[in-house]
């Protein structure tokens, strides 16, 4: 029974710390975008960055091919 005299203030202190952390998280914007992470995982932006890291020459090839196609389009117009 004597242990309860130490546990009650400890639990009150722990509860107060949890409430303070909750309010800090709410004020700092931790709960602003709850669905963003779930939607972000479905987007392909990361796949392009990963492909560029695995095949660094592919980015150069894409730029060169887009410039070639743009210059050939100008030749066709003239």
C-alpha cells in the first residue's frame, strides 16, 4: 500500500508530460497534413530520382534526345 504513494504522483507527472507533448506537437504543425504521407507514397516522383541515381547517364541521354527532337521539329517547320 505504501508503493501507491509513489506511483500516483509519478503517473500524474507522466500524464502531464504527455499532455504537454501533445499540445507542443499540435502547435508545431505535426498534425496538419494527415493524408499527405499516404498519398505521397503512391506518386512516382521518387521513382524518377531513384532511376537517375541508378543510371546517371540516362538523365544526360534524356536531355540529349529531347534537344534532338526539338531541333528536328524546327527543321520540319522550316
